[in-house]
C-alpha cells in the first residue's frame, strides 16, 4: 500500500471519528446542559431537540447521496467540514434554546456529509469495487471485515472520547467555550482532507481502467464476445434491502433509545456525575475488549453471529432495566458491551454484503435506518416520564425483534442467470488496434 493510500485512510478514519464525537458528545448531558444554559428542566425539551435534529439528518442524507453521484466524495467531505466549522463556532453563541436548536439543525445538515467517509473507507478494502453480495466467508468479505473492524474500533474509541469530552464541556465554568471549540477540530481536518485527498484525486483517476483491458486480446474479446450481466429480480432485491435496513434499525434504535436519560438513571441508583459518565461508556470499553476475537467468532459462527450477538445484547439491556444497584448495573452494561463489539460488526457486514459501497443502495438503507430513529427520542421521553428504567426495557424488546429478523435468512436476491452467449467459430486473432475505445467501453459497462 502506498504512503498516499495510508494517509488517505488515516484522514478518513479521523473524519469518521470526528463525526461520531461531534454527534454524541453532548447527547447524554443534554438535560443538564439545557438546565445550565437556558434554565430548562423539562425532559420534553431534550426529546424535541433530538427529534428535530434527526428529521434534518434524515432529509439531508439522500441529498448528500445524490450529490456524491456528481462530485467526488472527498470534495463533499471537505465542504461539510468547512460548513460545520462555521456553525460550531456559532452554536456556542446561541442565546436561547430555540436558537441553539436552529443552529444545531444546520450543523447536522453539514455534518451529514461526513457520513460519506464511511463507504469511501470500506471501498478501499474492496479494492475500489462495490462488492455487492459477496458470499459469506469469501475473500471480499474477509477483507471488508477488516475494514469494518477498524471502523468499529474507531466508533467505540470515539464513544469513550465523546463521553469524556461531553463531561468536560459540562464541567467548564461556561460550557459555550467548549461547544465552540469543536470548530478548531473541523478546521484541522478540513486542511488534512484538502492536502491528502484533494491533491491525490487526479492521480487516482489515472488508474481507473484495469491494465488487462488494454491488451489486444482483451480488446478483441470485448468486440466479439460481450459477457451478459446477471439480472436480479427487483422484488427480491427490495426484500433483501428492507431486511438489512430493519435489522440495522432495530440495533441502532435499541442503542439510541436509552442514551439521553441514562446518566440520570445511573444517578438515581446512587452514582455521581463521574460514576454516571464511566457507566455510560463502559459498554464501549467492553466492546473494544472483545473486538480482537471478532474474526475468530465470525469464522466459527458465520451468519449465526448476528442473531446470537443481538440476543446477548437484549439480555444485557434487560439486566440493566431490572438493576437495583450499581454493581448490577455494571454487569448489565458489560454484557451489553459484548453485543456492541460483536453485533455491530455483524450488522455492518450484513449491510455491506447487501448494498456494497457504491450506488444509491447504501444511502437508501442508511436513510431507512435514520428514519426509524426519529421515534427514539420521542419513545425515550414518553418512557422516562413513567420510569427511568423503562427506556432500557423498550430497547431490550426491540433488540429481541431484531434477533428474530436476523434469524430469517433472505434468499430472494439470488441472481437470475442470463442466457449463455453463442460461442462463435474459431477465428484468427485480429491485429492489435491502436484505439482503446472498445476496451474502455466494455470496462465501463462492467463498472455499472
């Protein structure tokens, strides 16, 4: 791997990490933040804020996906970072809850562009192809597993860092300074993206055509024996995408619904501010501990890893909901962390196997997952009004539903074989052509 490719991966990882930290740093502390800044103690304010932000994120995700079909991903990521830097600076100056919510929605709109770094990073492990529907255990899936594991490591490290950053921002004499300081990270990453990726793009474009397609034999084969592409039934394709979207939605919802009010739940059991923060990121620590074993688990269990890990996650969430002391809560958090470590890898692997990393299918599935998350803050707000432990119980129930979905193997997406082409009679190999146009056209057809 070239030095530029390694630098590009490092920059993409940093962009993904920043997106995760910026998105989650203040989430567990929003009730306390709104109370300190604006004197708002109503839990409904937190639920409304999260709901509005997710609506905007849902609306922007397909728009960024459409933009990615016209402009290079690195330029969109650069534009998102520049816009987010300006808005983060303004966010700390918001004079009221309404203004804070309005600026936050604009931050979400620009920050959504950073999600494009995710498929761009996984695509590098696919060798640049879309990799749609690799078979379980194939070479493409094994290489993609390495990329997903890297992303999951960054995800959980970011979760720990985000919790520490959020607690640090809340501990400042004036949290506004901490909120605006995110703009500095945006600027640093924007400079790195410009230097490493924007300057690298022209060189990458020069190697778009495989070398094998430039040979005279390949040109002749492209002219005389075009290979028909297998077609997949639309109904079966939709069923597969719907299944992976629902599985991802169940997983994301169960993680998200208990987050906004967990620190209050932990404090109600006797934990202080520091203890509550540690308990909040404890599952991410447990996930990082089990990630080194994920490849072996995947090799042993294959597709069974997904339902098994989600069932373990449901048990961990239910354990937390029933906890009546801090030690019991610690046990439930650790068990749930095992689900985060193994389950998230399995969920993302199933999704990329179905959607690949190119084309609109990835964006469509991500949009569906985001749409379902709109209900998470509303459900959490309604549940916490009855009992602080109820969001955890709801999360456990949804995780069970996800387990049932994961147990059902989707089969309709098997390709329908195209009719075999007629084999022409042997003929002398044509003289080498000086024009590469036929080979280029054939290569482009295969890339579609």
